[in-house]
C-alpha cells in the first residue's frame, strides 16, 4: 500500500482552451482531420499545464468529453436524445443537462472511447508522471437515461451498463494503463437515501476483473455541474458500507465543505489509500502555499503520509483555466514543502 508520501494528483477533467469551446459549438465547419488535430492540441495544452505544475499523476484533461455522462452516450446504442426533459432557462443546475430515452438494447460494441483517449495521452505525455484514465461507473452513467418498459428502474439501467463499463476497464488495463479511476459521484450524492450495500455490490462487480492489475481508485463527490453540487453533502451516510469497496484509493471532496467531517477520513485510511480534495474547484479564491500546507497537515492527523494523495475536490472542467493552473501550482509546491518536512 506504500506510495510516494503526499502524492499529488487530479480527478480527471481540466478546462477546455477557449478556442476548443468555440470549435465544439461549430463542429460542422471542420473535417474529421481538423477535429482530431484540435483534440490533440487541447490534450497537449492540458498535459503542459499539469506537467509545469509538477503533478505526480496527470490525465488527458478529458478534452474529448463535452459532458461527464453525455459524451459516453454517443458510444452506446439504444439511446436517443429527449430534449423535452431538459429545463432551458433560469439558474444553471443539473436539471439543465440532457436526458435520453432508451429505445433498444444498451450495447457498446466499439467500447466507450477511453482506450483511445489513454493511447493519445501515452503518445503525447513526457516520461515521469503517472498517466491516469477515468471512466464513470455504471450507476453514475445511468443518471441521464429514462427508464422504460424493459429497464424499469435506474438500477435496471445500471445493470445493463455494468458489463459495458467492465469491458472498458479491462481494455484500459490491456492497453497498459496502470492508474484508473472509476467515478461514482452519484453513489456519494444519494448514499443518504439509497441502499449503500447495493451500491458497494454494484461497484465491486464492476471492477472485479481489474482488481490487483492497476492502482484502482474511485472518486466520490457531491456534484459539480456549472460549479454546483447536487447531492446531500455528507460522508456519514457512506459509512460503514463504503469501506467494503474493492478499491486501492478513495477520493473524497473536502475543501468545498470546509473540511467538515475530516475525522471520517480515518476509517477509510485504515482500509485503503485516501486522496483528499484540498483545492476548491467551485471557488475562485486561489489557495496559497501556506493554505495548502495547513490543509495537508490537517489531513495527516487522520491519514498517514504514505497513504495520502492530495488533489482538487473534483474535476477542473468547471473552473477557468487561469485559476485551475495556479491552484495546481500552489498545491504541488505546498505538498512538496510538507513532504520535505516529514
């Protein structure tokens, strides 16, 4: 279980360059080769910012994913968009994200695209940092799909998606990926009202084929669409059942919650490594190096240094790039400062 003390990592996503945002709204003006060139350039930009910051673990910034769930729906057959389910106006929130009808069997014969993303990252990244891939878990991925006569509940949809996710994870390991995050924020959001033992069973069956073949983590947060949470923001309902997740590392949002329930990191650290969100991705206050040092020292009261990773609370896709860049720089400097003092 030992690792680099106070390892510095990220959840997955990174802000799009402004030109990619513009281009994604005008894709009909570009050819396939133009789009591939844009994606590659965007990944290079994301890698650059993470490498300059000095992170131990980097991703491709999820630069091909225009939405956390919806981008994957393009790979899945049996789905069609349902615009009538989406609120168009008013304050930004999760109910403005698209919903989809299920119109056939849910299958993804060509996978979900994560392997191609990882291969691109491997091609473009320099030697040194660990390369991480992330994939949403089946319960989270089911969140924008509407039940029908065949898939009557969200759990029925989840079960249909589970083998698709499992195959994608196996393919990532085969492609040489040694660091994988299975994102299941919907589980942490709804732990207060759903059967947490059922959540754990779903998660463990999803990851079973890759256990022991990579550093496997899960990310549990309370939502971050347009910088807004969506779930009941408490760790307590996850315990004790989430301790039975078959996982090497668990990532827990802390900074945005002002480190509430930090003492609950301890039971997790007794079972697994813990990546703590010490950088607030919803706030444009830039954490100083001293802030980072103070926050890490708080975490060290409950998580041993050799089991501790530090990261932003969530993906950085909803944070402006200038802020994301400086937040990561200060996080890494602060982590190295504490690491040196151990």
